[in-house]
C-alpha cells in the first residue's frame, strides 16, 4: 500500500495511541492539531480505555459477537484484542482505512474488516456480517459506535441508532460516545474539524439514544465510566455510555 497524500483521522488516532500504522502526513496533521488544541494522546487513550472496559462489560453479559462502525485502525486495544474469544466485524467507509484493516487482520479467523456505512446497516456485506457476527438479529451482540455521533446531525443520529435498535436482537448492547463543547474554547482546532463536526451539551445526550437504555453507569465523561482506580485527569472532551436493547 503506497503512502497516502492526505491525513486520516483513524491513523492520527493510531499515532496518538502509540501505534505504528500511520504515515508522516498523519503525524504532521496530528502535530498541527495539537498546536491548536493541546496534547491529544491522553484524551484518546482514555477513549480507547473506555472501549476496553465497555467491551469487557459486554462480554460479562454473554456477548460474543461485535459489530464495529467507524472502526479505524484495528490495533492498540481495539475490540478483538480485548474480546480474544469473540468474533468481530470492523467496518468503515474510508477505502484506505479498510485496506489497512484488512491487511492487519489477514489470516484471522475471528475478525474481519469491510465497508459499512454507520447510517445504513444494509450497506454491510451480508456474507461478512453472517461470518463475523453470526448472531446478528437473532441473539445479543455488541455494537460499537465511537467517533461518529459528532459527524451526524440530531435527526440522522437518532434515526441511525433507532434502526440499529430495530435490527439488533433483544439483549444487544451499544457503546456510543458524544463530543462535548470542549473545542469551543479552541477555535483554530474547531475549524480543523470541518463544517460537519457537531459539539453538543451533555444535557442533550440522553434524548439522542432513543429506545436504547443506558446502564446504571449513565452517560458520563469517558474517564469516569467504571474507572480502574481514580479517573484520569483529562479534558472533558467525550462522554460515553453503554446502553442495552430491551428484551421483548
């Protein structure tokens, strides 16, 4: 795979997480963002740590298959590295990220990577879905929806989460995050996020979940969701929640 000439958020996050699947163009973009905002590595490490804790919580509820939207680079504590006995289908819409993910997972018999538009579950290859999430629609699965809500307007987000609720089997679980108004104080960094980026006040998060019911942990800053020890002192950039689909 040739070196890309445009940065990728997925590879920038890999850089911040200390991974090795990024290029100089990604490092340059990450460095420019940090000049406008501040250190990003601690923030994204806490978001990835939340993912790990949420996945382990799903495993404790008997989930053994995961569908991941906007998956990014499948390393550095991503789902299949936490749920080592589960099956996982990573999806994304960026062809470069998909090819990278497929090369990383080549030869794996329990984790795959393919195209998937988070706003249209029907866009996922059915053969891949049945192979890596064999219980989809029939038994509880884990849905990971991180890094996406900020790029969907309220109507699209609520419709998307409701469609996932309808498609998933009762007892399924959803991990989702929301971007706070943290970047409002950093206008240069905010401008780098593009016109589609949406900050939201935490008071609005619950209504966006629709029929998905938060666990007793609630919707809280990622560092405060079941922390292992004292919550890390990071900026309040992301809130997150683990929610369930009711058993009919």
